[in-house]
C-alpha cells in the first residue's frame, strides 16, 4: 500500500492535469486557425514574453511566434525552455497550430529549418491530452528512412517529453535484437522506427497491436513514400487505423497525388514555407562546383583536406567500398586532421558512436548517402561531394548537412566533365540552387597516386579494397537512371585506366557486368561476343543496347542497390541495406532505362549451365531454345497444351479461383485473430479499471471529495477507437454480442466508480 501522503499528492497531480487538459482542449478548439491559413509575418512586438491567458480566455494561436504562446502543456513548455527553444522557426509557426488542432499536415521547409520539433511537439501533446498511459499501447508511430535519423528523432522526443511519462522506443535494425524488442514493443507509446523493422513486428510479434494508434508521422516523407519502401509502407498502412492524424515532413516534399493517397490524408494542410524563397537551399550556405576529371578526384580531395585542417567536413562518396578505401588510405597518409567514416554496413551502435564523436570534434567524416538526410550534426563547415549526387533532391539533402538553423556553411561538389549536365540542372531557374563554378588551382593540387600505390604495396588487403572501390563506383554510375548525367559510355577505356591508377592500382580491374542472355537474341549475342573479342585487344567500351539492368549481376555482393523490385527478403531490413540512394525504379519509358553494358578488355563468359545432381532418378531436365532449364510443370503444361486436353485459359482461371479462395480464408483468419486480440485487450483493460476502481474506493474512504477529473478521464478514453478499419467496425457490430456484454459490464463498473 502506498503511504496516504503520496497517494494524496498523486491525486492532486491527476486533478491538476485533468484541469489543464480540459483548459487546453477548450483553448485549442476556440483559438484554432482557419483551415488553409498561414501565419502573418511576425509583428515588431513579437519576441516579448506574453502573459499567460486568464481563465476563460482562449486567444487565437495561429499567428503566434513563441512556443509559450501556444496551447501546450506546462510540461512541454518547461522542457522547451530548458532546451533553449523559445522563438519558433517559420515551419514551426506555420505547422504547429494546424497540427495541434488535429489536422493532417504535409510540411515542406528547407534543410535545418526545425521540422523535427514541428512534429514532435504535436505527438507529445496529443498523447498527453488523450491521457495516454502504458496500458494504452502504441499511440504514435514515427517512420524514418534510416536508423540514425530515427535515433536522432528519438533524442528530440526524449528532450521535449522529459517531464511527461510516456514510454517511447527506437525500433530499428535488421534481425539483431528483435527477440528482446518483441517483449517490450507493446508497452511502448511512441515508436520511432524504420519501415522494415516495424513491419517485422507486424509480421512476427504476437499480439503486436496498433489498433489504438492516434498519429502517424513520416519524416523525410518523400523518401519513405518512394519505391524503395513502397511494399513496407503499404503493408504498414494497411494494418493501422484509417482514422488517425497523419503528419508528413521533408525538405523535398513529394508532389505525387498517388503517394499522398496511399497514406490517406484527410483534408491536409499543405505547408511549404519556403515555396516563395529565392533558393531551395539555406540562405546561409555558399555553394561551389568544380570540374574535376575522374582520375584527379582523389588528388583534389586530398589537397582540399590539407588546406582545411581546421574545418569540420563531411565527404560524400557513392559506395561503401569507396568510403572504406578512401578512409583507410588517407588515414595511412596522415593528412593532419582526425578522420572518420560511416556507412550502412556498420552496426547501429557504432554509427551512433561515430555521429556522437563527429558532433564534438573537428574532423573529416567520409560517408555514403546514409548521412545525407536529416542528420543534425553541429557546426559542419564544409560538405564535399566527391561523387555526383543522384539528382537535385539528393544534392539539396547532402549540402543541407551544413548551414543548419541560420548557421553558415559551405558546400563543394566535384563533377567529372562528363557529368556537366548535372550542373546545368542545378543552375536551371526552377532548381533554385545558387551554385558557383570554381576553377581548380593546379598549383595547389597535390599528386598522391604514387603515395597511394606505395601504401597498397605495403598493405595488400587494401589493394583488394581499392579494386572493389573502383568496380562499385563504376557500377553505381551505371545504375543511375538519369542517363543525361550518368553515362559511362562517355568515358574512354584510357580514362578508366587512369582512374584505376589514381587509386594506386597497378592494373585496371576487370569490370564483368555479366548479362543473362535470356532477353538477347542470338544474333545480338554473337555481335557482342565478336565486339568483345576485338575490344580485348583495344580496350574499347562495348555497349549492348539489349540488356536491361535487371539482368546485370556481379559475382560478389556489392554496395549498390540494383533498380529491381525489392523482394520479400530484401525488405527484411530497413530498406537501405546499402547506402547508395536507390536509383529510382525503371519505368516503362525506354528512354530512361539504363540500357548499356560496359565491357573492358575481357570477353563475356558463357553462362554456365547448372545441373541439379539431386534431382530424382529418371526425371529428365528440359531446356528451352536458349539453354535455360524449364520447370517440370511448365514442360507438362506444354505437352498437354499441344494435345489440346487442358486449356491454358482454364488452368489460369482455376489458379485465379484458388488464389481468391485462399485470400478470403486468409482475410477471415485475420479478422478472427484481431477479434480475439480485441477481446483480450478489453478484458485486460477492464481488469485494470477494476483495480483502479478499488484504489479509488480506498482513497475515497479517506477523502469523500468528488473527482470530476475521473469523469473526464473516462469520457476522454471513451473517445478512443477500438476498431482497426471500417470493415472491421461493421464486423464487430455484427458479432457484437460479446462486445456489447463487455461494454455493459464496463459501463456498470464505470458508473459504480462515480457513485
Ligand atoms: N525554434 C528553434 N530554436 C532554436 N533552434 C532550433 C529551433 N528549432 C530547431 N532548432 C535546431 O535547428 C536544428 C535543425 O533542426 P532539424 O533537425 O529539426 O531540421 P530539419 O528541418 O528537420 O532538417 P533536415 O531537413 O535536414 O532534416 C537542430 O539543431 C534544432 O535543435
């Protein structure tokens, strides 16, 4: 038993909170901005601390400029003050009033402009006003494209919500740690997660229940709604309640109506605070581009680092192997500034440690695009893009790691002469990127190829890494969709050789992008072989226009994501198991498909036939015209079809029927399962309520005063939904006997509580 004094204090706190919530609810409703309105520019008197509203006064909050003018709980206001957040940024001024009054928001604002607080505050406030408790389970899901960003968002939640009592957690990673997570995930109120990991819980965690979800937030929404996460996000959306508040934020927002329809926004507020701005990047950012031949990039990077030994710099490279190689080599060459590297093949804890360390020190961080979005690292002076960004959005996010929240910063991009089209794109008026060309100063350029070659002689394992860096870089270029910028055929074999030499490699590694011949006609295949025989002596670049990139495979696992549809297995992770930004999925538009195969110096190997030695005795393996094995059933079907006994149409009709039946069964099973979960949950709640009631009765024996807050509490909880979707609601009504009995019981218990 709790001592009476503590019980009394707890009761006082509950009463105070109930009063505050009632006041906030009334204020939010009475002072809310009209839909579609933007705040006016801040007035001159803005900035002075306002007097708190008197009782019964509900000032409009759509135009305020400070956090303490908003209808926020005292706990949140205290935490914001403690973190030195007083004045709101533009996006916060525009988005918070709409989000606080429960509207869906689609928010876009430049990098580093404070979007995180614009969704974290409404999340915390919503759960507080709903009096969310541990027994209520998951109340809000925040989706982030990367683990690091999820961790960062979570730390903002921890800071702003430090005086509240919700439980939150970061749900990220691949398979590691999932078992322990399964045990606690249902007790968390706020989940900050990557889509892949969340889906794993939906699939595997018994009783994982989001049926009470109040809010869904998508940070970096355009990336989350992109093809790479499509399957996961659609699966998640199908399993959460349709009636909820949804907030979408990004610096580069999706404009696709289709994408927005997928998340079922309800009359959203479109907030794009910098739409009218002169630039799409922060005003405090200086941006430069330099035309640097491929084989000079490392020399240029080294020279840059040597000239900026007192600057905190992030260097972006395309692939994990490049990041590892450049980091290892530069470390051995000792530039005179600490070096760090980060990529998606590192464990989450290691990544976090590196970010924390980089935050505090002046050093150079070599990174893949893993860090290009959302990461808020303090005082970065320079962002250097050694490899060309995938597109303008990718450029904007990369450079956005500096010049954050009114701080100054500089960005430099190296472009090969063959990639100048990217410069044109950035300079186009609609891109709004004020980028200046800088001429490389040859006298400042240090040549380090010889030094790298000596390091490779000393450390042969680095030579292997160098080869992989070379191959994966070319592959990453090859796989890019925008062929106006990324076209390997513009490079000569001599340039590739020079590039290999610049990495210290004694010979140019072979690039074996092997194509399956399935889609290549015999004549084309012969032509390619002939050309390759020629090229082996001349080092020419050979192009096969027939081969789709889907069919290109390398024999080692690389750091590149192929632009193919994600498979079930590939989606077990966060959606970014590799750090190369996913090249957007090829469309049916043949102009945009990667359509070339590059061959350097080595003929294509003939595809080996795989013989299954374990096949049952007496079964014949059949091959099609091009030497591919035919599945046994297919050959049977063919034989049957030739005798017109079984019609192909009938077979497919039967399959379609079976599929439909299976789906129906599946649906029924799911409904059944959800129903039983709901019932269990309700029982649990009733038990809890009964326990509370007993406590209350014990309290009221000592103190017979009325508890109006309890009435509100239960009324507010009563607002919560217990159905997952519309159909479910119907179903529940039909099968509602058990529920209605339980509801009657609940009502009885509740009315007892108030008597
Ligand atoms: N109102 C504020 N007052 C002072 N600092 C703020 C305020 N809002 C945000 N910040 C700070 O600004 C920095 C950038 O904020 P945040 O990371 O939310 O930007 P962002 O818009 O999400 O950027 P990105 O598009 O790169 O993800 C953070 O360090 C944050 O603490």
